C-alpha cells in the first residue's frame, strides 16, 4: 500500500471517529459544540497537507488549501474587519494571514489553470496540478453553498452545516478517498463526496417514518386514525418514563370550548425550540394532575447520525447520481 492509499484510509478513520463522536453528542444532548469541529479541523488539515506533500504539487495548490480553510472558517468565525486592524487579536491576525494566502492561491492558480480542457478535466485526464487546483476550487464553492443554505434556513442545524463543511475539507474530491468497492468502473460524473453523503443520509432519513410506525404498532400505540397520524413521527410513552433526555411533548392540556373546561390534545408539530428540563417537568406534572398516563413525544432525529450511517454506502457504492446517470 503506497502513501496515498494509506492517507485515504486514514482519512476514512478520521471520518468515522469525527462523525461518530458528533452523532453521539447530538443524539444525547441535541447539540455539538464548536470546539468539536475546531479540534478535528487540525487532523483534517494535516491530512490534506500531507497528501499534497506526497504528490509533490505546486505551491499554488498549497495556497488553495488556505483558500478552502478561509471559506470554511466562516462557519465558526466572523471575517476580520479591516476597519478594526489596530484592535485585532491573535486569532483575527491569523485569519487575515490565512485569507491573504488563500487569495494568492486563488489568483495565482487562476493564471496557471484557468483554461483547462474541460472534457479531459471531467474524464480525470487533465494534468494532476490542474485537476487538484480545480478540485480545491470546487470544494470551496461547495462550502459556500453549505454556508448559504445554512444562512437561508435550507439547512436548519448549524451542527449539520459545520459537519458537511468539515467533510468537504476532509475529502475535497474523490481522489482523496479509496475507490468505492461496488461502484461501476465507467462512472464519469460524480458529485462532491460531502454532497453524496448528504444524499445517502437523506435516503436513510426516509426510513425513519415506517420504522416508527412499526414500533408503535408493535407496542399497541395505534388504536385509531388519530394515533396513526402521530405514529409516523412520534412515539407514545408512559408519562412516568418521560424526562430522561430532551424531547418535545406533543400531548398537552389546553382550554376547552367553555371558559372552565380543559381538554387533552395531541399536537401534530412540536415547538420550534426544545423545552428546558424545568418546562418539560412542569408540563408533565400538569398531565399527571389531569389523569393522563401516557403521552406522545417527538425526539430529535439528528441529521449527523444519518450522516454517520451514510459512510457505509459512500465507501461501498460511491455517488448514486453518477451510477444512475451511467445507467441511463
């Protein structure tokens, strides 16, 4: 096994560990701290630089790593404001230097690689230097796409966006990964690996509703059409067992038709924010006081967990869109 292959599998190991820890954190506490992504950005960047050293690429491609990191840093840090240069701290100075190096890589590489043969580029037969520079540029644009989707609310979770951004830095193109085991050899078009993980994760996410319906049916929670309406996205549990971890309580007490009356209802959609432990305990006590023994709850399905499960099809099959396009 040569150095590039070893780095590719080491990159897979980092991918598994980074996403595995993040998925566990998001599942247990519904949050992944920024320090997790910052801590893993070190080994991710080191792997990328080591890869460029092994293939002995040009300086402009090393500078493009700085461009990729500069764009990715916007997920955690604000860009340094030139108007406040005298007040910059060490982190802002470091970011400014990173930006300047990235700009050199962007414009310097444009002079050298701006006019490739795009047919050869798609076929992977262009010069290694040009292929690598365009891979870095494509990865930077992919990161900008994730940032924009996050800012406009298309990607709801900040941790989800940061995970996809770090994955893009870890594997800017398919050249940085082992060849998918079961992928057809004649697949020409491939989406960026992080986008492919998003597709596979979305496909796994679609399996959640039928699984929940099956679980609720086996537990005897579906006794009416109203229960079926809840069963595909929520579970019914005894009130005494709720409260071990953050959940959305969908069963609640609301005023009835008259001023004195109260009634128990099941909300279809949860609140936009996760209730605190105190708020959840108060609402559970209210249900108990009205004789409610079991309630419907919705738990967060962290997308990072599905991204973690998407590692397997990524390594086995590669890009599903590329496979479909190759079969057409």
